[in-house]
C-alpha cells in the first residue's frame, strides 16, 4: 500500500511537470478526476489575460506545494494557506520561428514555417505574513471547484504556442486571489487624486502595466482619495469616472516635450490594425498611444462600442468599454501584434446613444509615494 501511494505521487508529479511541454494555448480544462486527489481548498477567483474570471474553491494536488525559483540556486516552497494572492505577468514575450541549415557544412541559417509565440512569466506572491516574494514559479496545477464542475488551471513558468498563433491567443492567469480571511487582509495603498472637474460621485479604475490587471478603487473618508490593492511596485494606468464623463491619465505626445518620436506614425499603425481586427465591437475610437521602449510594448487607449445588432432584447442593448490594448512593437519592421487587453469601465447604452466622453490628462499619469499616501502626476517611466 505504501508503494502504491508513492507511485501515485511520483506519477502525479511527472504529469504536472510534463504539462509545460504540451504546447496547448488554453489554460482552463474540464477535470473529471477524483476530489480525493486535491488538497484542502480555499475560496477565491482566477483572472485570465483575456479578461475572463473563474471562481470557486481553489486547491493544489494533495501533497503538492508551490515552488518558486528566486534566482541562482535558491528555491522556496510555499504552502497554499500562507498565500494571499499570486500575480503573474510576462517577463519576456516574442514571436519566434524555426530555422535550419539549408546547405550542409555551411553556417547560413534559413527560417521556415509560421512564427509562433513564446512567453516567460514572472510571479509576485503576497503571503499571509505580508512578505512579498518575486520569482519564477515551477509549472503548477490548480483545481477550481465550482458549483457545476471542477476546472484545472495551469500556472506556467513558460508558454509556447503553435505556429500561426498570436501572443494574444496564448492565454494565461494574471491573478489568483483568495476570498477567505487571509486574502481580505491584502496589502493596500491610499491614492489621492487631484481636482479633475468631474461632478458627482467619483469612481476610480486602474490597470497595471504589462498584465493590464484591473484594480477598482474604494472611497476613503477623504475627498478624492481611494484605497486599492497594491500594484506591488508596478506603474498604473488610471481613469476616473463621474456620470457620463471619464478622465484618463495619458502622457502628451513626446514631440511636445521636445523629444523626437514618431507618435503620429504609431497612432496610424495602431489605427490600421484596429480597422482590420475581428472584434465584437464595431466602433473603435483610438484616443491615444504610448510606447514603452524598454519593453517594446505599445499601449493604446481605445473606446470600444457596439453599433450593430446584439442579442440583448432590451432598451439598452449596445455595450461599450474603455480599454487599453497592449501591442508588441517591432521597430525594425514597423509591425505590431496584439498581446493583451484590459478595461477601465464598461456599460450598456440605448441604440444611437453615444458612449461617455473621455478627456486625457497628465494629471493622472503615473503614481509616486508622498508620505503615507500615493499621489498622481509622476514623470512617465
């Protein structure tokens, strides 16, 4: 009996480690296995890079723990009950192509086949003790037991897609957050906004750079001050809404600060790609672009709206959404490829009704700490 248990554990571990080589782009699978193989579960939710969210009781395989590589030869093992949340973000993304030596005895390489996406993921783990650990997770399997089914979610250290796929189609979890007592004590920051000239109750939404994970602010007792989950050192895109007006933080074109950059060209490049994109939203109003040169990421702020027919049988039937799209930008070829999407606000309008107006301002661009609160208007990174 002891040997049988040991064999089961070994086979399970091999199965988990081998999943990183399967090359599948979908991260959520129906799992019909026996719940006895699962460890103690915790209620929570998992958010994915395409905006989808799955909720339920989250657990690891029985006997398994989280393993995170901290650099060099240091590996730390963590029990799931000590974790408040896990955030995953791309550390490196690229489109690669197979190559070969066409001529025997010569070192000339020749590329062949369609490009395929690869992505290295970095994890930021917040513990119950408030300690934060950043590194690379070994490929891990989570089980999410919902009301109707149990799903299997794979946390990859590295993803690799199929030829012809894009980075956007290579979906991955961006946030694993628990809803029990440990998760409720999550690390937060207080963010104070300047006067924005918006009348009515103010709402705040934020997206972190790269992963574009959505943070929703909650009002404090101070005017124009919000409390939101800490972005763990990452910069944020910010937007505030009151009624039918939205103010979004966005930098002025670099040319206006005397720094030459082809902002108009980048704007045109994104606009061209938006026009040919296959999307439910048929009205795509490009509001701004910003190039993160260090990571070759091109961000675009877009108001998406549906003008055509929908399946909603109600007076309000036309959805809208204010989003940031992240594109991988190749300066050499002047090409972009959609790699991620996140949204600030969304709603549903009546036929013919216009979506909220959006004003861009540098007053909401970037955040920095000032005493015990964070303020906006930091210099662009």
